């Protein structure tokens, strides 16, 4: 069961990717994130809209860039971001 301060996991990969993008790059940050990932803004928008599944390589670049926890990105469980101790180790 989820508490009010812990919402249920977002259902789709696209929803989770969008949430992180909005948190880190802003509501209008599609182009900035896409540029940093080496893809077009249109491609990223389609991925967020649960269009084509992103490649493993793209997802790895995304979690490296954003410090998102891969488990949370893939299945929506656990912490959204890796902590600094995990990054330095």
C-alpha cells in the first residue's frame, strides 16, 4: 500500500522518463535533454509518449546523465535517483 507522500509507481517507461526529464530539464526541456542524448526532440517526445522503446544504449546514457536509478526507470520501484555514495563507488 502507498502512503500519500509515496505515490504509486508510474505505469509506463515513458511516464517515468518524462517525470525525470521535467524534474531536471523543465516542462519545456525536451530539446535540451534530447540534444544531450544525441537524438532529436521528436524522437524523445515519441519515447515519452510510449512510442518506440528506446535502445538499451540510449537508456544507459539517460541514467548516466540524470543519475536516475535504473531499477526505478525500468520498473518504477525504489528510489528515483541514485545516491552520491553509489556514484562514487
